[in-house]
């Protein structure tokens, strides 16, 4: 492991002070406090986006939402350095989520690098496919489990998965797992490529049919335990946020909270102290190795007659038996892991939950071994109980319950290198998922809700009334739009009032026929070209030329000193308070509903106060015998000119218009709307009726409708049983609507609208696949 050196140094420092308990305690506590504090501080300074797991954010990104500064080089540096220190501290933290984030960072940076050479890496859909494969790589190289990694990444990051990415994920995950295990051989940690936690369960008769109820109990209990873990984790975060005094204090002292949590956990796990009742001296890897051990730790509850190995000896205590030690370990690690995963450091929750589940399975296995000390008699043959098999089942069940995945069973098979317990593992995982999904969301969906990420939740089970809701019930009816007859003043007002990424274009305010949509950056560019700084300077030049021609005297034509009629100007930009707008890029513009980039948001909107930036000192005349216009006169002229220009009709010939924005009819059901938004990755869609724009629905309204928090304000409330329409009038109304639609189409069929450039053949082929 990449934190192997940290653990060696930690054990060497702790073991060298065995003669003094106080110095041992100081070393035991100081070491993780320094590492966690450094990890939290480094992450906060370099890239705060690197804190946490990474899977919830990747789930949001794969849906199509752009999260700022999340896939950058500095985030990669912060994630790697912070994760190394956090894992080396010895706290109950995982690495699966951060590995997924790191792999996604590598994929994003690689795509960015390859885009300099052109080709398919400039296509956004290719980037999404690369990120989907990177998620599989992160899980695959974490546990050397390529098959489980691909399946797990699909379950936790995708609502709908493109099958064409399936083999790409397997290809990348297989090679990542191969390199991960080859490095272990080169580092001489392993003699050959083998499973990470290799087990040696008997293959001829791994379990008896009478043990299946015990495995089912593990699955059901793990379901309740997984839901409790998610609830406890969210409760801790919400408690810290609701306490305003504590929250403000910790915001000023950002390293205090990680340090206090680390001191608390390290103190309770101190081996000579309370840690002796929970095997505090073992790492997570050593703990799993001891849990997966074939041999029984106890016989009829007595521990004196058992010969322990180096790891299993940590579970032997003279004042307590194995059952008490395991119960204390499960309870303490449960709330410690829930608390530790709230630290602002790169960390995950999968591995701590995996260890807790293995401990619970081991507890059930040891109990079965105590109840059946001689084993289970089957057809005259006695097969002893294997507690290690119960630990494997418990690990898969609890981790599956917390993450709401079934692929943890496959990960366990690849982790242990044996598939002998496939039936009990699948039974336990399915039961755990059934219980957990009915009680709490997954740990990743819970983090999405805590961070309020723009992700669309799933339609829950049993909410049949939500299927009767239609788009017209949740849409926003006060839609900002522009018409073909709009003036530049209308553009100016809508850009100042509404912070929209795209604006609807309709034929007129009376007909409201939706013709397309225009990006905000395009409208800003139109306004800048018409009343921007360059146009103002051109107007001043024309005004000065006219004045020079008027004030020319006859003496200059009779042989006197001639006046140079070509007046030259030098424009001083030092006193200008407005940055000139950027020119329109010659490249094809992105789709109209695509998210606005940071560079596009920086395009300024020309306003009337730009007039005052062109002062008397900004216009300098170099012609002899010339007196420039007065400062007040220039200001008045520009104001009059600007008012005149703003009242002119907009010319859309130089503007890129998306002629086919995403539209929904007003009677589209909530279920169908949810499916369309999830499949296409939309953030909003226009609602039309016979081609007329009547509203708009976005992720916000859709999420509120699904979560049941839609308010009455601004929303048309549907009466009960509103979905049962009168079928008797449907034929007449549809016929009249169709006739009216044909009339509107004939009237506007000759209308010519500028369109976006059509994609090339290669892009269209990629989209059609």
C-alpha cells in the first residue's frame, strides 16, 4: 500500500517507547493528529474540492453537470497528498471513493492533454465515456477486483449506463488491477499475483443448508445497520451545521475539528488503555486477515485452549471472552467510522464499513461455533463451523447495505480468491439491500443531499400519486423570452434582470410560437457589437469628421494654411472603466442548452454608464488648429446615440440559434419527464402547447416534485384524480388543435432563422451509435 511506510514508522516509534506508557500515549496520539491536520490544511489551501469521498461528485458529473474546479491538476495533487496522510494516520477511513476520484482526475487531465492534438478527445461525449471507465479503474485497482469494480462503478455512478462503455470499463479495470498486484510483487509484499485477502475455506462442503438462516439473519441485521450508519453520518453533519456558534468557531479554526476528532479516536483506541478491548493495535488490513481466518477463536466460549497466531492474539483478553471483545469492537468502530468520515480530508467510507461487517459476521460465526461445538451432522458426516465464511458474508452484506449495491458480493469473491460462499453471500446482500433501501438512501445519495449537489433523485417505491403529476402542474409559467421584433433594449433588460443560461426565442408576444433558444453569451455579444465601446468610438470619429468639415474656412481653400481633414485619434484606455467585450469565436458554438463556462460568464453587458468612460481626456486630436468637442457635449451625444441604438430592432443574422431546444408538452407525466432528464442529462426544458411556449421546467422544480416539497406559490395545483381526463371530448379538441397547428405552420413556414452549424459526419456517426 502507498501508506505502508507510514505504518512501519508508526509501529517503530510506538514500539520503541514500551517502557513508558505516557510517552507511548503521546506518540500514539501525536502522530495521527499531525498527519490529519496536515491533510486537512493542505487540502483546504490547495483544493477544497478534494475533501471527502469523490463518488457523489462523480455521480453528479456523469449526469452532465459541470462542477467547478473539480477535475483539475491542483485537485489531483491535493487528493493524492491528502489521502496518503489520512490513510497513514490509522483512523477508520477508506480509500475506494478517493481512488475513484483520482482515476477520474487522471482521465480528465489526459483528455485535456490529448485535446491539444485535436481529434475525438474534443468531443464532450468522449470525455464522459472516459470518466465512466475511470470510475471502474478506481474501484478495480483499490481491491484488485476488475469485475466487481466495473459493476460497482455502474451501480453507484450511473442511472442509465451505455452498453458501449462496458468493454472499455473492463479493459481499463483489468489492466489497473494487474498493475496494482504486479507492483505488490515487485515490492516483495507478495510472492506472486494473488488475491488481496486470500482465504482457504474448504471447497467440498463450505457450508450446510442449516446455516442459511444464520446467513439470512446477517443480511437482515446488516440492512438495519447500514441504514443506521447512513443516518448517523448525516446526523453528525447536520448537528455541526445547525449549531451556529460551533460552526462559526470551527470555520475560523479549521484544523481544530479534525485535531479534536483524531485525539478522541486515538485515545479510545490506545492499546494499553481502552484499545485492549477492541484490538486497537491492529490496522484495518490486519483486522480483516484475522476475521477471515478459518480457525475458530473459541470453544464453548472459552479462550484458554486456543493457539492464537500473531493477528488473532489481539482478540484474546484475560478478563473478557471473544464475544465481548467483538461487540465492543463493532459498537466503537461503528460510531468512530461515522464520525471520522465527516472530517474535511480525502477519505471514503467503504473500507471501514467493510471491516465492521466482517466483525459482525465473525461474531455470528463464533456464536454458531459455540452453539455447535462439534459441527453440523450431515448424512453421518460432521462438518465444523467456519467463522471466516460468516465474516465474508457480513462484510459483503453491510457494505452493500450502506452503498445500496449488489456488486459488493463480486468484490468479495475477487478479494478472497474463493467463490465457495456465493449462495449465502448473495442471499445476505439482497436481503440487506431490501431492508436498507426501504429505510435510508445510500451513503453517496445522502452526501449529495447534504452538499445540495444538482442531482436528480430517483422516484421512490410506492408513491403512486406522483405518477399522476404532469409537467403543467410543476412548470414555471413566468418565462423570460425574446421575440423576432425585440429591440436591443429588450436584450439589455433581460440580461440584467434574469440570470439565465439560455433565453427562449418566440415569433411574437401574441402567438408565442417557440422558434428556438439562444445562449446568454450570444445575446451579450449581440449587444456588445451594437452599442459597445467600438461602436461608440466610431460614432465619435464620425461626429468629429462632420464638425471639421463644417468649421473649414474659405481662406484655407485660397492658399492659406490647409487644414488636414483626416483627423487622427488616439484612444486612451487607462481611464476607461469598462473592459471591451470579447470578439465572437470563429469556432462552432456549443449546443444552446449546454452549461455556460466561466469564460463566457465574464463577458460584460454594455450599459448606459459606459458613456461616462469616454471622457474628454480619452480623445486626443493631432490635427493643427483644432479644438475638440467639449466633454459635456460628447456625453450628451453618446447618450442620445445610445438611446437611439437601443430602440432599434435586433438583427439575429449574426447570432447562432438552437432551432430545436428540448421541449415537453404540458401533459407529459412526471415519470416520463424524469426519464427524459436522466437519459439526456438536461437541466431544463421548455413546455409547449401546439408549438406555443407556456412554461419551463428545470431540475429544481422536478426535484421538488419528486421529494414532495413543491409549494403552491406559482404552481398550478391539480385536483384529486386529475389524471382521469374526459375521454369524450378528446377527439374534438385534438382535431381542432391539429387544424390550428397546420395554420400556424403554413403561416411561419417561410420564416428563415439562423441555425447552428451542422456537426460533421464523424460526430453524427458517434451520436448515432
